């Protein structure tokens, strides 16, 4: 199993655990995370879910694998993106209690989308993020543009232009994250859940429903548009050369 699930007080920790690939995720890894998150907060004593990673938070989607599937039909590609990649994002947004991303390493492309799908984010001293998708000539197929726009309207263009690593101070200044401090992001995320738990589960569920209302209302239409554009880009002339120039041979 590449996802570890642990209980810590009134929180559940979901740890991405593919350190050999810096938690980069293809369809199989996305399905595994979806399975792990489905029903993760069914226990009424759970008041929050923390998503983190072993080493890196998540170094993104398997872009080289997506490009290598060049012989697939658009319908086959769409099925994979909808069910595996976008399904993972849906599973995060469906969690009925507050979700916190604990970022103590690289958070790139789809990894940033996962963090943005959480209600709040803490960056530790080694935590950093980058938009990533635009650098390889793609758009976020997992809702990252919508998720970013809801958190920080207008910031997309700066991130696309600069494509630089944002560590905790810069991410906090831009409204993307909070600074965890020297202890790291995970302890700070767990402390948040424990403090929130004093409110009781039902009020927290109410806040979650209100906080994610706009996101849930617009999510499906956005994901549908995103998958269509992503597939068109993956089939466009020159995409293999561009990805290989940045990430290495596709195979």
C-alpha cells in the first residue's frame, strides 16, 4: 500500500508513501488514495483529516506516463482522467470534516491541486510549491485553476509567469498557506484539528458545508472543461518534445 492511514487523537492522517518517486502519482496511485479517503471520517469521533507525504508532499502527476499514452483514444484518456485523477480530488472534497494539507516537502502541479483541495494548508521549513502545469505546456486537469482562483483570485497569472518555488513565507504572503514553524507542518496540522474538535463534530460539518459550497457547486462543470482541454493539449504537436526537454525521456 502506498497510502498509510493512521489515527492521532481526533484526527486521521493520510500519508502518501511512494518516496522513491517523490509521491508522484499515476492512475493507480490516485485510485489508491481515493480508496483510502472514501469513508475515512465515518467514525463520528473523527473531527479532521490531515493529508501529508513521506519526504515530498506530492511531486505531481505522472506527466510522462500521460504523454506516453499517445495511442489511446480521447475517450480512453478522458475515462482515466475522470475516474482516477479527478476522482481523487472529488474524494478529498467529499470528506465531511475539515481537511488540512501538511506540506513538508515538494508540492508540484497536481500536488498543489491536492493541497488546494484541502480546507487549509501548512508549510513546514522544507515545504515548497510550484504551479508546474504551465511549465510543461499543460493545464491542471485536476481542478487546480478553479481551486487556486477560489483561494487567491488573480494569483494564477503570477504563478504561471514566474514558475518559481514558493516556500512557506512566500506562500503565506500570497494567501496559499500558513507557516507551520520549525516543528514542521504535520504537528501544526494535527494541533489545528485538535483545537477545532472542541467545537464538536456537527458544527464542524456545518462549517465545511458552507465553506465548500461554491467549490462544490462549480466543480463538475470545471472538471469537465479541464479534462477536455487537457486531452487536447496531450494530443497537440510538440507536447512530447516539450515534456522531454523538461522531465526527460517519455519512453
